[in-house]
C-alpha cells in the first residue's frame, strides 16, 4: 500500500460518505481503511440494501461496499433471502454491477457453501427487535459459524446494529468470534473485529 492509496481512500470516503453514514461512520471508515491496507479481494455482505436513501435506518451499506469494490478492484457478494430486496439493490447499485454478485438465498446456507476466502465479512441480516432480540442474535451466530471455514488470519469482520439492548445483533456472535481468536478493535453502533494474529504480523498468507 502506497501513501497515495491512503490519501485517495480518505478523500473519497470522507468527501462522499462520512455525513451519510452517521453512527456507522467511524467503524466503516476504520474497516475499509483496513480493507485498502490488506488489498481485500472478496467482500461478503448478508442483508442487502432494501430502500433508496435510507441511510439512518438500513445504512445503505451495499451501495458503499459496491462502490468500494469498483474503486479498489475487488468483488462484493450481497445476499438476501427476499428477492424484492435484491431487485431494489440491483437497480440502486447498477453503476457498480460488474463488481457485485447478487444472491437470493438464506444467508446461513450461502455462507456455508461459500467457496472462496472471505477477506471482509459484513453481517447485517434479519431485522432486530428490542422486544425479541433472541432470533436475530441466534441468526447472526449461525452466520458466524457458517462463515468460519472461509475466514482467515487477515479477515475483517464488521457487525451492524450492536449498540442495542443485550448487545443487539452481535450479542451472541461476538463472544463466538472472540472464542475463535478474533478481537474487537472498533466499537460503536457497529463492532469491528480482526484476528489476533493479524495484530501481531503483516503476513498476508491465508490459514
């Protein structure tokens, strides 16, 4: 990574997305900075963009990640069980479609079957409800377990909707990842994790 790469990323992200992302700004900035530094090739997102300009609600992560993939030469897989959500996402991210795979599937099965290394994993499927947090927490845990086989020592994990009752969507999957050797390196509305190995070594080899 060259200094100009960092400058380019900073100028792009801060100029276009920092105000739009609101509570997600800091963790997305940090996560994508790591993605630039580690030259990620495969980004996987569960839960896709469902409505235009809903920055404060859904967060519009697919639009951000799709443009990032186009800008930095990588590929985004976005998975949602709802075909209508994927249809909306496909339309709204059409300028970056050559760098995006749109997948209609149960996210757990999709992650279990994913054959390539996952360099950046973003978990944001299943709506969280304060009155019944168990189902989305259980689902996120199953996603983490299903994705583990494709993660490696340089993988980046970002979990949305965590600063909520009982730890939000991350209430069960974060402890699971901690037990698998990941560490929390950013925490706000989202939680950012990277493997403990990656904090001690710059060796990009896959494990």
